C-alpha cells in the first residue's frame, strides 16, 4: 500500500472511497484476528493521513518586492527557496486592493460584495492624527463590526474534516468576541484582531491589541518574531494530527501608530543592508520582509524536524499590492488602486513530491480559488447552499492545466475594474482606461478610443456582475440586513 496519499483531487476521491471500504473490510476480518486488525488499522491510518496546510499571507507585500520576483536588493532566501522548489504564479489576483475585504475572501472563497466585508473595518479618523480615548475606541466600527457570522470560513470546513486549525498574526475579521477566530472555526489564535499594530508595543494607536485565544494579552517582542514563535508552537503541538495553519503576518505593513516613520524593523536586520541607506523607508521595509522570511525559514525547519515537510502544502501570498509604486513596479499603481500594482500579488505553492519544482505558472488565477482547493485537498465537503466564486486550482498547479478563469471583477467604493481574458477595464478616481495586458502588462496604453466595442463589452460584463452581487443575499456589516 502506498504510504502517501495521492493528493491530486481527481484521484483522491476514488482513493478515499477505496480506503474506507478497505477499513470496513478489515474491521470485519478483525473480529477473528485482533492482532491483524490492529496492524492493518495502523496501516490504513498512515495511508489516509491528510496533508497539512500552511497558508502564509503577507501584508502589503508588493508584486516586485521579493527576490524570486526579480528584486535584486532584498534578502528573502527562504521564500525564494520555496519558489525554486515549487510553483511561482505570475498572474495571481486578490479581490480587493486593501486588507480587510481581501482577507475575508481568502477565508470564505467569495467576492467581498458577496461576503459583506467590502470595505475596511476601521474608523478613518486615525488617518488624520486623531487619538482615540478608550471610550471612543470601544464604540468605533473597528471594535463592533466584523465578518458576517453567517459566513462559512475555510477553517470551519477543515475543522469538520478532522483538521486542527490555527491562525497566528493579523486576524482583521472583527474584534468583538463573536467575530474572533475561536468562534470562526479555529482551535488556536495568537495575534491581533484589528487591521494593524505597532510592531514593538502591539498597540493600535495606543490601545493594547494582542490576543491569545479570546483574551487580550501583553508581552515583549517584535511582532513578526512572536508570530514565528507561535506558528512553530502550533505546528509542534499538532503532532501527527493534520493541521491548517493560517499565518497572516502583518509585515511589511506600516505600523499603526502616530509616529512619522511607521516602518519598524529590528536594527540588526536593517544592518544586513549595509549597501543601502538605513534611514530610507524602502531599506526598512526590506528588513521587515527579511525578518518575516527568517521566521518562514524557522517554520520550515520545524516541519522538517518533526517529519512533516513531505506532507505539507505551503502557500505564500499577499493580501494586496505594496503601499507605494516602488514595491510593485513595473506594474502600474499600488495598494488602494484598481491597477495591477494594487491587485496582482506574489503567490508561491510548495509541496515537494506533489507539485512540480521550479515552475513558473502564468495562468489567470485568484485568491477565490483557494477555498475550494484547500477543501478538496483535505477531502472535505464543500458547504451546501454557499455560492463560491472560485474553483479548485490544483490541476493548474500540479499538471499545468489551463485555468477556467476568464473573468474577474473588482469594486472599491466608486472605483471599478474588470478583467475579461487579457483585457482589463478600469474606471477610477486614480485613472481609467481599457488595456490589453497581453501586449501592455503595465497598463500604459488606453485602448478605449480604438476599441469602443470591447470597452462596451467589458462595461456590460461589469454591470452584469454588479447586478449579481446586488442580488446576492445581503451580508453585513455595511449593508442593512
Ligand atoms: Ca494589506
């Protein structure tokens, strides 16, 4: 009998059915042979062991920031190594150009307009330097709103399939107790629930923000290191049980404090960049990424030491583009915009023996695909009566099949965008136009005047999508349901 589960989704269902039948047969045989039953049951358990899943989500990590995406100045050896030994995607998109809605799509497999979190859970007054009192903070949207409790998270699906589930880092799904991870399908939570903290104090504009489980805690340390430590703890404590670790680092997002310079990295990591200006914020951001990269290296080491590396999928991505075009160039735009720099992010999939090594995959794919992919990989049933907006992308990664995705739509307040095939339409306060990404990946040449029929077609596609979203069951917290 094979000692590894065939994780290709097409083969897995049949394989699982075979194992169940075999287990049933062995149980009958075992009535007259206890020793045989014990030995065989152990064999079945080993063969049926489900793959572990580690989903790492960096924060505001732009398209061109990592070494494996062409940046020659940054040090990201551990992430680069995952790419060298796995699949690196080049046309992978998020659903929204900033944190909260994008992250909720990762967890639900649904467009923001469908899951209801289609804007940030925060009060923008902090952007104007307003310092909240504890009383004001307690009633601000950040404290009281969250992802609709009727949504089904991927953690709930995996938990029901026997997985131990943990989230370490930036939850960003609501801070009230009913929205916290332990109430949303996770067995383990260490991190913060709002959308950003100070890396050293773990406060958000002066308010303590770190949690363990449902309780707020205070402790010393650089948050990226703490998240690495807790990720390793979760993996170690999972032992032989299959686990799902969602690891949303807050790096390299700027710190949420009232300091002028919000890029916080440990001095010894900044010192690694001896050829760059240590005071430059780009240098500091690189150091923040390097520190995260080091923690990813330590996590990998832990997986290897406990013999779990060959049955673990590591997915690495980012929730939106970098905060400044320098982190996304040559793509146009940045975080918050509808151009590629806001929406197209790095994505690496690593699973030695199950996924090819050193592949670059140019397929049109999105974070909406991750929910069904992870559920299938775990042999978990998809939730009934839930409309998912993506599909299982495993055949694209494992066998290089053509992505069935031909369309994707985005809306952020008044800004709109659609990609249909290689055509991209943008209508936004920061620029508009029709672009052919195949010939013009950097969205420099507006074809609106030359190709009016295509413009009209994409506008109509967007309008149809918008209509579908408006007709979906209303979800909170922004719509009145
Ligand atoms: Ca972000």
